[in-house]
């Protein structure tokens, strides 16, 4: 199973990810903003990052770029609310492997994890 870094400023979203992914046997590490994600990525070396775009301190796009600077092979799947097409395009251009639109169905998350975690 994979070690997954979940990055979202909304605690209820992190709890939902943790429960869903934990039930599938994955190890979940949590960060509540992009800065914390950078620190945990370096420390934990996750197989996959599931990261929100809109967050305080450092947004997901900046964190994506900084993580990819550290590790060009980083597997990062971005998420955000509907209606943010420009950000989706920028995330993919910056190296995100995939994009999930919130609110998401559990199957969508599990498919992304299976497809991109290794």
C-alpha cells in the first residue's frame, strides 16, 4: 500500500481522505497548507500527494512547483472546487499528474490513488 500525503486546509476534507484511504490500507500523512506539505514531503517521502489548490500560507500551485523542484518525479494529484479551469491547466502544466474536482466521490479518489501511486 502507498504512503499518501494529504494537503488541505479544511480539516473535514483531511478526515474524509484519512478514513477512506486508511480503510484501503494506505498510510496517510496530513498537512494543512503548502508550507507544511513541503516540509512533510521532504521528511516522509510519500508515494503520492493529494493537494488542494486554494490554501493559506502557501497555495497548492506554489507548493506543487516547489515539491517538483525537489523531486521531479513527485506524483501529485491536485483538487479544487468546480469553476477553476485556469488553475487546473496551470497545475497540469506545472507537473500535476491529475486533477480531482470537489466535491468528490470516494471512487474518484481511489481511482486516482491506484493510477498514480506507483
